[in-house]
């Protein structure tokens, strides 16, 4: 059997989209799925075989009916090695969870010789120790490297070419001056509505409530408004920039992050109460917007990595009403701007949907393609 | 010696930038230059060795002083095979020329087992026969392929992630609905100045003359205003889209292309006379701009591939003054918009400098990195 063998951990929205792309796209026929796992069950291919996924999600029944309860990751590795000893193929693990436990296990997957492709931000935005462990094992800066590979395109901007572009800039010797972007789809939607270039008088609480009803926020919108998702993405990007090697955040919590949850609501854990009380704080947001509008500017919640100033920050900034972050952005788009030695004074910009199962899966599957191209 | 061996044909502005990146970036140390060639001379490494390029362009003297006059490509292949029989490395040819003759030779390079990385548009926008030849030998749609590889990122938008992004969309099963973009840096500059969102009264001829003085145009601006550069890029992109397999342009000259050279100037071959006579036609351009401005729109010279309508066209279009092609664009930026099944209604956008030696070289060197990752 020629190709690589793929193990899929996490089969929710993103995982299902990954499986759909793998099973319906004929040019991906060299990527063979040999294992599926969710929190309840594990489904393994027999040695020498691949899993038949089916065109209509037949894998869902097969996984539910599997006699194997979800294996521990240690046990999973052991069983995968048994399959590998027969198949003689390179194995790539796809982690579609947002689980800290799976992320913490990456060094052991790598030690086992397995590559990783994942949209899970945890391993790359958590402790510097875990990151260093992964970096040491696989994410080497060398162009060419023999061991397992770690790809993470979908951790920032889903399928948008962000990590790949940053890698290409760096590997060819460009120097990053500044990376700046709207990196959260939820924050993008909220501020595109709250502070459009032509101005608005709508209330912040009303927009957040609507975003929540449309399913654009976490169950508790406070989890979006904390800015921690943006801080995680900044951590991931900054760790790829060699010029920041000595100022890397210990983890996403050490990034300078402005929470938009009003001080009076910080301790409110109940999501419904949180949303109900949000109107009490509308005046604060109105004031910030009025100040921006008076300068013919808009408000955007952005992530900024200013390499020259050694500054990494997530927070609200104002941009002139004719800036691309004001005019070009809409919906829940992400936008990212790379100012580099080569791309200056005008930056390289990438924009588009930065969340959603299909575009996230696209980033993961593109990563798998690159692993297959390098490892078979 | 581990790595791949690189042959560089064409050492002008782009070629020099490629060499500079290869010789000054330490992570590229697995890419070994074994041959340089320009129209006069060839410089070959001794078998088992690589060329010492030097940190200060010492290769320029070495090439000029080479005892070998420029080899025919047939002869070059023969000599490279001799080197290869000793080095046992994969060879990649970088074609930095814009030469039809070098492009026509690609099938023979591929037959010889050599990969190709190039910003030269000729082979991919010329006759369908040559393209089919290359496609048959190397540009296979399969994810994984054993033979030589052909990479062409810099043929559209220089180092901007355009071909790679299109490849990723397609390989993961997305379907392209429409690609639309400002694909010529010269045209971008001219219309950003002539038709800004806030309107303008400046004359077309005056802006073209200024662009020429700044070195933004070809020696004869008529070569830019013909639109043929955009037609070439549209040919390249459309040939990558499987849904267009039956409607591919025979070559760039069969793309529906609007020339901006006024009818009365079509036969004017002398560049100075061309520019001197351009003001005679300012009224025509004023009229088009007035019509756009009356609709609160701007004029942009764009390339459009409308897959659903089976339409491939280069020409002037008007866009609302708040469209990204109006507001976000500046300088001589390229911008490209991919509307796909996944990225709709809002498209994926990539924007930035689309010409210049350093950014073009970056695309070429990134391609070489991918070849090295897959072939060593």
C-alpha cells in the first residue's frame, strides 16, 4: 500500500469535515485513514487494511458500534505501532480536539515517529516547556528534516494561508517587522457591526446578544470577549519568529491582553446572566466608539506583534475609516497584515473566513498533503 | 553531500536576488548551487563540489571569467548528468529568464529527471501543446508523485501565496466559482492614481508618463497597456482549474483581452512617440472615469475567471468606491480574490507587492524549498 496512514482523534464538526474531504476527493487517495477516536470509542483498521469510511458518513455507525472503548493515548500508540509493523507506512496523527491532554501527548507521538497535523491551538500556545519539547523533536527550522513533521496551518485563521506564508517569508530570509490582524471571527463580527466605517449608534450588548443567537460566539460570550483566543494565536505566531526568540511569551496568559468583559462582570460565570447584564455597560462602549468616530476612525479588536518594539498585545485599537481593517473587512472575516523588510511600506495582506468546519478542515488536509509529499 | 543541486539560468535582477537568498540564509544550506548560466557564459561546479557564491556577489566575477561560453541547453543537460552521476543528488533548474526558448525546453529538463522552479510565465501561458507536454511529464494532479516537480508560484503575483493557495483549495476538494484580481503592478499603479475612491481629475497620459519615468512600466508602456501580461496570468490560473479543462485558452493570445492602447496608436512602435501622442486620447479615458465616478465607482484593470459562466477576460471594470479593489489597494499592489464553494459569499483575498526582484525571488526560493523537502 503506497501512501501515508492517517489517525483521526476527534470527530466532531471539524473532524467530520476532514473525513469528508479525505473520503470524497479522489486526488487524496494516498491518504489512508487507519484509526478514528472520540471520547467514547476507538475504531482501528486491521493491519494491512484501511478503514472504509463510506460516502455517507457510514463511519459514524462503525465508530459507535466499535467494540473498543476509547483507548488511552499510550495504548493507541502501541496499537498503531502494531499496524505500522505490517503496513510499513508513515503515520500522521490529526488532532481535531481542543484538548490539553492530547496536546500534551504530542512529544510522545513524535517520539513514536508519527507526524502531526492539527487545528488544536493548545500545544503551541500553552507552556513554553511543552512547545520547546515539540520544537526540539520536530519543528526544526531546517528546511529539510528527516523525522516526523508537525503542521499547524489551521491554528491561526483556519484554512487561510497564514502559517505557510510566515514560514515562506522566514525561510527565504525576510525579516518580520510587524504582524497585525483581526484574528477572531467573533470579535471581527462584533466590531464590524458595532463600528462600521460609516458609523453606527447600535448598542454593544445588542450586537453581542445577536452574535450569540446566531451561534457566532462561545456559549458564554465572555469566553470570546476575554481576548484569550487572540492571545493564543499571537503566541503561536510569535514563537515562529526567530527575532523574538528571547522575548517569547511563557504561554498565552502572559500576552498583554485587554479583556472586553466589563470589570463589573468578571466574576459572572452564568452565561445567561452575563448577557442579561451586559447592557449596564453599553455606555462605556459608546464612549470608546464616539471617540474613534470623532477621529474618523473605527474600533477593531486586533492582535499585534511589533517585532521592532518587542511588543505582543491583544486589544482594541482604532483605525482610520479608510484602512483595510475598516473597509475591506466584513462578516466574521479574519484579516492579517505582514509588514516585513520586503513587504514595506505596503504590507502583505491575507483575508477571509477564519473559522468554520470546512475551511478549518481544508487547512488540516492541506497539511496532511504536505506530510504525504515529504514522507512517502 | 545531502541536499539538492540547483542550476540557475538567468542571473539578472531576479536571478541575483535568488542567489543572494540562497547564499545568505543559513537554513537554505541544503540547496547547493552547481551551475550558473546567462546569455554569455556558463559556470559549472566540479563534480562532487558546489559553487562558492561568496557573500558579496563574487559569483559575478567568477561567471564572467568562466572559460565556458554559454552552453546550449542540450549540452548543459549532458554536463549536469555528468555532475549528477558523481553527486547522486536531485537537480532542480531555476529559470529566471522570460525566454521562450528556455520555456520550450522544460519537457526535456523533466525528461532528464530535473525539477523546475521558475517565475517565467512563458511555458504556462504559451501554447496548450507545450503545457500539455509539461503537465503530462510533471504537473500531475496527484498529491504524491515520484518524478521531477514543477513549481511556478512567482508566475502570478510574485511571492504572494496565490498558486499555492489555489492548489490547496483544489486538492482539498473546494470548487472555484470566480477568481478576480488586479494582477499587473503597472496597471494597479496607473488606475490607483487615475481613479482613486475619492475621484480625480488627473490625466491618463500624465500618469502613464510618470509611471514610465519611475521605471514602473516596460520601456514602451504600450507593452503594459496591451493587457497581455494579465492575459498570461489568467491563462496560468485557468489551466490549474479542473472545471475549466474543456475551455482552456489555446494560449494567452486567445484570452479575451481589452487593450488600453488607443486604436489610433496601435501601430506606433516607437516608445517615445507613443508616450508623446498619448495625450491625444485623454478625453476617452476622462469619459470612462466620469461614467464610473457618476456611479460612485472606480476603474480597475482586472483579470476575471468566472468558472460558472465559463468566462476568462482581462479588461477595465468599475467597482464601487467601497470595494477592496478600490479602498484597500495602493501603490503597485496586486490583489486577488478567490470566490469558492467554501469561501462564499465572502471571498479569500491576498494582497501585496506583485512585482520586484526580492519578492519574486522569494517565490522561487520557497518553491526550491518545497522541491528539496520532497526530493531528498
